[in-house]
C-alpha cells in the first residue's frame, strides 16, 4: 500500500475545504448579485475593497510571520517562545487595529472619499473588518505553524462564507427589501467575527495540547520579530493593493454598476488561484524547516509539485471560462455578462503566473521577504499607472489588462531572482533541476 506524505494529506484536506468554501462563496455572491443588482453590488464591492486594503496594516503580516516562525519553534520543541510570540502578536495588532478602524470609520462617514452618502455609510461600516482581520491573521498563522494548516485555511475558506450564507438566508432577506449594499457589508462583518471566535477557540486548544506534550522550553523570542513582521506587512499590503485597488479605481472612474460588474469579474478570475493558495498553506511548515536546514532538494520537489498542479488547474479553469464564462455570468444577472472578457484576461494572467511556480511564497519561506516586498512595490506602482492609463480608454477590460500584465511580469522577475539567489527553479521546468542534481 502506497504511503501518503503529510504534505499530500494536508493538500487533499485543504483543497477539499477550499473547494467547499468556494462553493459557499459562489452561492453567497450569487445571492448578493441577484438581490442587490449591479449598482448596489458595486457599492458593496468598493466598501469591502477599502476595508480589506486597510486591514492589511492591522494584520502586520502575522499570518505569514507566525506560520514560518511557529513552525520552526515547533520543530525545536519550544512552547515558551511560541506563547510569547502569540501574545506579542496580539499586543502589536491591537495597538494598530483599533485606532486605525476608528480613524477610518470617521473618515469615511464624514468625508466624500467613498462617494455618495449611501456608499460612505457602507464603507464606514466595513471598517469593523479591520480589527477582526488582524486577529484572524494571528490565528491563521499560528495554526499553520502548528501544522493545523487545514483548520487554518478552513477559517477563511469555509467557515466565513458558510456563516455568511446562513446569516443571509435566515435573516438577511428581510433587510434586503430596502435594496441596500449596507446590509451585505453588515453580514460580512458578522460572519468574519464568528470566524475569528471559532479560530481563537481552536488555537487555544492546540496551544494547550502542544504544551502538555513538550518537555523543554525556551527563554526568548527570535530576534528582529517586529522588522520581520513589518516586511510581511509591506508584502501583504502590496498584495492587497494589487488585488483590490483596481476595483476602487474602476469605481472612481466609472459608476457603481460598472464597479459591480468588474468586481464580479475579478472574483471569478481569483477562483483560479484557489488551489495555489491551498497548496501554499499546506507546504508552509515543511518549506520553512527545509530552508532553515538548507534542504534545497526538498524545497525544489515541493515547488515543482505546486507549479505542476496549480499551473494545470489554472489553465483548465481558463479554458472553462473561455467556453462557458458567459453562461456563468448570466446566472448572476444579465448585467454582469459584460464582464466576461475581463474575467478571462485576469484568469489568463493568473494561469501564466501559476506556471511560474510559488515564487513569492518560496522567497518568504527562504527568509528573503525583502525581495518580495520590493517586487510588490514595483508591481503595485505599475498596476496603478496602467489602470490610470487603460481604464479611461478600455473601461473594465483596461483594468483587467493592467492586472494580468503586472501579475505575469512580477512572476517572471521573481523566477529570475529565485534561480540566482535561492538556487532552485520554481517553475514547471524544475524537473530538469532535480535531474541535474541527481546526475541524470
């Protein structure tokens, strides 16, 4: 009987949770678009885009930092340092999250930054996601470091949309009679709060079990934690800008209805990256230890497997959208069919990026997050410039082209960096690297 590796088991479990989460998220989005319509859905997308971009500042990169550092401390059997690190993370996030949420709430409520009065109130309400997102990042990162990657991924991929769907079906339909995107934002905040509470309970249970099974303890935290967390914050912030700034800019250059159409197209395009995210979560502990111990062959094998699986799956998803994308968008509403070309362009960019392998993830686990951060700065700047140039000319297709070009360009650059500075090939051609190393 063939033995399944721990990474293989984690990947299967996480992919299953990711799949269920995508189904639930799809149903929630379908419900929102059918009830709200393109205009109100556009308000909802712009409001949550603002909140998710600002929430990155509150997260301080803890989902990435803790997944790497806790995995190494677990390997060293050091529970005291783990406890210190988690409490340190909670304190730092609290100092940032609550003042930021209060300032953002007042800003959106009192200024025309988010558009009309209706849109301003929706954006202000969405700011409640900021502290919740910060604490959820700690929970997710710590659980990933403990090896509970499936549970950590399920918090964001399964519980959140399932709770949101339950709340929507059970009580939200009565509120939606007024036809406002505000209720959609409120339900999103409620579901995120429930998700964070469940995750906190699971994390407490895992920490206590780890303590009871450990016989040694450390004395201090790893050095330069704050500078490392700020580097990850920068990376995550740039990722958030890359993922959501185009939606905000489409809303600024066009109208709420067009923003809603593009928001749905962007959502459909991001589905193609679901497997990549799942595999990244599954391999985080193993990659962190492999790079700490300079086991490059092991890191290469993991990278190759991720590149092959995610590259093939994303290309197949692109073909699906090219053939049936119009029909899928019609299910959400006739107004959203206009976003089909944009969804295909965004997915094509992600498909090419997936074939390049887990570039950013590899550099982060190798301790070279500064390189990832610098590449994200350039990518975000290029994305903003391209959006400014292309949206007035091509509308939502211009925004999609900007996103696709930046994703492809950044991944090609990071492949070059990884080959030079890490010494492995993260692309689907990495098999040649393994054969050379084995003398084949």
